[in-house]
């Protein structure tokens, strides 16, 4: 469990830093291009992410699982063959999709309701090819339970994207908003090229460092190393295809949102520019903040997956790892939801007051409060999804997410004409709630978890309610006397301290779980 926590923590810290960089990047970008420009930027990303998912979405999970099974029997050569074959097959797919996006960019932009998006698609198309390479390397390293390369590459990706993207956006702004967005998106492509190169160098370095390792004489390792390339690719894609189909649901929903939200708002009497701004607020500032907490819980899920696969290969019981990861994710998601709901207004004001008007900040605040509860559902379903994938049931999360997506689309179409953009955020919360419920029910059929309801749910709920009460009281007391930033910092520190104090005093966090964190610090770094 210490190893799982170490991997999760490495991923969580670096992914959180990367996400913070992403948030900070959106602040000057929003201030440069405005809500209309960020709406244009966000219009392009859903299709881009959809194509990335088609080309490489399920591969990190599949490669991680297949590599972990090879390593479990000492088959170093087989693990490296998995990586090489993945890169070859993925790059071919990515190249075809990149060309398709490039040549159909005008048609896609018109379908979304804003022709200005065409230029952005041209800038981001090359990134698809290099993300395929990145996905292969990350899956390989994660399968070896070495989370450091993935973490470093995430940071590199975000830093280059932010620096180059903002610089190009500012430089091209005099030529128009669409050229500024083009520059920001070109920064994404450049960041993927550099990140792919860094991961390749890390792979070569590890190979050189571990040249003394020889392939095991284990019968399983010999059989694995002698497998034909076609057999290995088949093994990878039998896992990757169901995972990819499940991963496609969210980008597909994002793409549908980019079409129906703007078009429905326009049909209801909103101008195209205003509808694009609303969409930009929903998916830009609000969406970014909602995604930040789930980066931590996703890190637990990613670190848990190879451990589950290894446990199943060795016929061990992974219940201990699953229960404790699930408990940590619930606790973290509760405090994150409370944080976003209570501090929505000051956070958005501090971050985006240079790029959003007062009315737009009010809209963003209300959207963030409504959407904050989705963090809980997403956090739980991430762990459940990892369990199902590690247990050889990758199709189940895909089916469950598809069911939730259907509800989302239907609710968006019904609610949007009546309550505006709020209908889209409500539909998203409902989607995650339904998916979470279905995933947990499916997970319990595989692993009979014996969770302590009091320590896992009731005490964290009490701590969350206390957090909200203290935060609101402190906001009211401090607001007239100290500046906004200081009041925010003091309120967060005191409310969070009380939250975890309640968990410890009421023994929701046991000595064993706290000792795991100490053991984590003493574990050796990954090779």
C-alpha cells in the first residue's frame, strides 16, 4: 500500500502543480483574448480531445496492464516489445487523424457555429501525432509502477504550453482574436513535441541504467518473449478498445456541448458572440476549477491500476488497496467540493477579474457552485473505473458512462432553452451521479468491499459541514477588516485544519492509515 500511495502522491503532486499551471495559464490567456476568445479556444478542444482519445485514449491503461503482467513474471524483453509495438501502431493512427482534422477544419468550424475556429484546428492538428507517442511511454512507465516520468512530462507539457502559448497569443493579438487563439493552440502542439522527446530520452536513460537486468528464465517470461507481434498487439487492443470506447464518451459529450450549447442559446435569442462567451465561461474558468481536485483522485486511480493487475496475476486480494484508496478519495472530494462551493466567488474574482466582466464573474460563480458536487461523483467513479479495468472488465465503465452521457445530452436539450447555460452544468452533474452509482454497483460485484460507513461517509460529511460553517463565518467576520486575499487564506487554513482534526479525533483516519503515510516517506524511489 505504501508503494501505491507513493505512486499516487508523486502523480498527484505533479499533476496538481501541472493543473495549477494550466489554471494560471488560462488567467493571462483569458485576459488577452477575453471571454469570446476563450470560448473560441474551448470550442476547438472537445474535437481535439475526441481525436486524441480515438488514437490513444485507452492505450496508457492497456499498456500499463500488459507491461505490469510482463514485469510480474520477470519478462523485461516482453515489456519493451509492448512499448515499441504500441508506438508504431499508435503513430500511424494519429497521423491519419491529424490529416483528417487539418483538411476538414472549415467544415467542422461551420458545424459548430463559428467559422473563426478553423484556424485553431490547423494549429493543433500536429499535436495528435505526438500525444500518441507520449501515451505509449506513459503507459509503459506506469506499468512498471514508475510514476516519475509521467509526472515530469506533465509538468513539462504544461510549462511549455503556457509559456509558448501565451507568448504567441500576445504576439498575434494585433491580427485579431482568431490569430491570438491560433498562437495559443500552436503552443499546445509545440509542448507535445518537446514532451515526447523528453519521455524518449528518459526511456533511453533507463535502458542504459538497467542494462545489467536480464530476462527471467521463468517459463512465462520465455513464452511471452517469443510471442508474435500480432499476438501482443491483439492483447493490447483487446484491453484498449473497450477502455477507449469508454474514454470516448466524455470527449464526445464535450463535442456535443460545443455544438448544442452555442446553437441552442443562439436559437433562444442570444447572439453568437454572447453564446460563445457563455460557453467559454462554462468550459474555461469553471471547467478548469472543477477538474483540479479530480487530478488528485485520478492519480490514486492510475497508481492503483497496475497494483490490481499484479494482484490478480499473483492471485492476491486487492481489497485492502481499493478500500483505502476509495476512502482517501471520498475524504478529499468532500473537502474539495466544500472549498469550491464556499470560495467560488473570491477565487474567480482573484483569478479572472482582468478578463471577465462583473456579470460574467457572477455567472461563473453560480455555475461553479452548482457544479462543485460533481467532484465527489467523479472522484469515486475514477477509483471504481480503475478497479473494473484492472479486474479485466474495461467495457463496464464504458457502458456506464455512455448511459450517463445519454442523460446529459437529453437534459441539456430540455433545460437549456428554459434556464440557459445553467441547464448544461446541471446535466453534467446528473451524468456523473448516474455513472458513479453504476460503477460502484459493478465494482462491488467484483470486490466485496467492507467499508465502514461511519468512518468513510458519516464522519467526513460531518467534517465537511463544519468546514462550510466555519468558512462562511470567517468570510463574514474577516471581510470588513482584512483584504480579500488574506481573508481567503486565513479562512482556508482554519477550515481545512478543523476538517482533518475532526477526522482524526473521531478516528475516521486510523493509526494504520496515518502510518502508511510515514511508511511512504521511507520507501525507496522507483527504479
